[in-house]
C-alpha cells in the first residue's frame, strides 16, 4: 500500500516559500502539541508551583503528589475510584470488540456476496456516516426507555455495535485488498461462507480491524452519555473528570493528572495501530 | 466494483451460501436498524405528535414545526449558533486537515509519522479540552487573565467562557485544535497513494508549478477521500455539544453558545417534550444532509479549469 514517493524534488520553493512553509508547520505543531505537553508537565507540579504567577512552563521540583492524591479526592465521591476505571475499560473493550465482529461480518456480505439489496444496505450505511450517537441521542433515549435499559451498561455498549464508520471502512478496505480469485480458490477447496470469513478475510483485514480498534476504542473511551446514566457506580471516567476539572486552579494539578491518565490508553492504541491505520485510510474514499 | 469477476447473476453462489451471507450480516443490521434507522424514523413520526412519554401521543400535525419558527426564540438562537459554528469550524478544519497533510507529505516516513502524531494528538486523546479550562479560567488566576492583567491590557479579569463577545471564538479555537482527526489521517494516507506516474505525466503535459499540480493532479485523485473527510467533519461539527456544556455550562448566558444538539437533549431528556425534540432532530438530520450534498457538489468542481 505504501507506494514509493518519487525520490526527486519536482518543484523547488523560493526562500520566502520555505520560510512560510516551515513557519506554518511549526506554528500549527506548537498549537496542537504544546497544550498537551503543558498538561503533562503540570501534572507533576507541587501545589506551590501551581500557584506561581505568571505560570511557569517547566516544573522545578517534580512530584507525584497530584497522582497520589487522586484516590483521596475521588474517595469523597460515593464509589471507589477503581470502579470508574473498571467501567471505562469494560465498556471500551466490550463495545469495541462487539463492533469489530459485527461490522466486519456485515462488510463481508456487502463487499463479496451477490445477495439482493446489498448495495442499498451499504448506501444506507454510507448515509448514516453523517450521524453519530450524539446526534441520535434523543431518539435513542426513547428506545432505551422502551427497552428498560436506562441506567445500565447497555446504553454505552449497544449503540456502539452498529457504528457506520467501522463497517464503511471495512467494506472499502475489503473491496481494495481481497481479490475475488482468492475467494474462488477457497470455494473450490470447499470452504463455506463462515470459513472464508474466518480463515481468509479476517487475516487479510488486519489493518482494517486495527484501525477500527483505534477509532472505536477512542470514542468509547471518551463517551459521555446524555441523560441515560444516573447511578454513580455506572459512570465512566470522562464524567468524573469534568467534576474535577471544573474545580478551579488549586485543583488543576489533579485535573491534569486525571487528564494525563486518560490520554495514555488512546496514545498506546495509536502507537500500536498507526501503520495499519494509514493502510486502511488510503481506501476510505466515498465514491458517488 | 472489484467483484465483477464472480459474475453478475446471483446463481454464482449457491442458495445455502446466500443464506449464510444473510445470516452473517444479520447481527450488525439488527443493531443498525434498532439504534440508527429506528431513531431517525421514530423522530420523523413523533415530530407530528405531542408526546410526554407518560400519556399516549396526540397527533398535532405540523404544530411542532410551526412552533420552531414562530414561537421559539431560544431555538432561533441555538440554530444560529449551530450554523455559525459549523460554517466556520467545518470548512476551517476540513481545509486545515488537507493543508497539513499535504505539507507533511514530502517528508520521509519517520518524520511524517512524528508530525502526524503531533497534529493528531488532540483529536486522539479525546476529552483533553479540559486543559483549556485553566487557560481561560474566569478569575484573575486564569492564565490568560493573569497575563493580560500583568501587562496592563485589562484591569479586571474577564470571564471568558461566560462573556458573550468571546466565548464562541474561544470554543471555535478549541474545536479547531482537536479537529485533525479521521479526515486528517485519511488525507495523509490518500496523498501517499497518488501515483508518481500521474505526477510525471502531468509534468510532460505542461504542469509547471506545484499549485497547478495540486489542482489538476493531486486534488482530483483525492476526490473520494476528500468527500469521506468532509462527511467526517460534518458529522463532528454538527454533533458538538459536550464541549460547550462542560466548559460553559447549559444553558449559557443568553444561550450564546448552546448548540442544537444540547437544546434537543434539554427538550427531550430533561423536559420530556418528545414530540418537539423529535421535530428538532428531524431538522438537524435535514441540515446535515443538506451540508453533505452541498459539499459533494462543490467537490465535483475540483480539477475543472476556469478557461
């Protein structure tokens, strides 16, 4: 997938052009990454350094106290802090894995079967790319109420299963990277649909499901339900974080510490999946 | 279609294989129906009813729609906010996502991966917009206030998030900050895949500047990926809600930054006016669709010569 770029520079830039080019890149990069770096550094500042004004970018005497204080701070809430961590991890893993399985199976039918209606189904999936669980939250709320699912783990997990973007990316990737001759060969060998999916498609699809792992994990990890979760023991980290983050400057150390802890899992997932993501995304075009 | 070789007739697969294909699609389609299609359809139906979730729905015709445009000043405000926000943040992030991807395209792989991470990081870590709380905190300890006061630009701290002259701009900046997401990644990958033969052929055909190359070769080859990116950006700008409700609160002063989505969930899940909330949702769906096809038409103009 990664085609070689031409080795020669085809067009040269004027000196001014170069200055502009590198300034834009530098400014954009500083704008995106400095707040995050500042957040990480601040999470290691002791209280007196947090209160120095004007604020210093770097920390002089780094301390872990902001992190060590978190259990105490969160201990004042009704449930132990580990419960929030458990909830976040549980819903992220459950939602993501169910989504990958369901979406890849459907994408297989859309891409490789000849059944009637598959193009219409896929067109509908493409239209639904425009709407996410936030835009649909109120009508979904009605459905959760009818199903008596308000205030259960289901409201996190179930709507994540049919996410359109995962299915869309899988189908596009399958169109581009699974040759029909491979399918035919498998059929001649006597493989059924399920075996083709499990033994042939899934291994080839690794870049696509790694990508969806990233996207789905990321959205599940940052989910803030809209009026569907009330019990403290069912809340996830992002909801708790907002309580801490709005606590003013004296608590900013702890707020930064929680933010840093929340940053780590998506970053780790990205580092693991990054090469696959690029391969998948190159097939993501919408054809009209 | 890549699968043409299998033959157009459905007879290529046996009956049992076709059944298996249906079954394997079923789990996704069932949940898709329940949580994506049904919400849209039920909104359309309920938008013609008065429904409080306790008593049974009463048919009221177009009353809910009439209410939006005649008797609801708050709606007019949130609609204006949503449009203003989307029209600036949508194209802004879409163009930036392409521009940055294009600019880092000529670096070596390692440098490109590092730069990708740098630009993508805010979108990757999700809810990190909490960080901006301490920059724009409303008391004199907030970083921006402190800075402005110590340099004598202002004497009293400004309550940035509650001040209607600034809060929208600040939120737009934060949105832009975290908008280099999926579409940015798609652009990078797409640019890597524009074949070098296309560029060589272009050079032979008389393309002499990188701007011509961008317009006549790069952008046309990227059309489908740009459309995917546009769809993703539309989806994200029209669903912006927790950014405001967390940093500013709901309702904001004078409804200055409340979005349509926040308003719908207030009407629906807090006041239980499901009929009206459904009508508002239908309007939101239509608005998103209009933007999607408008942009699709605009993207079709790419690569066309003026002369």
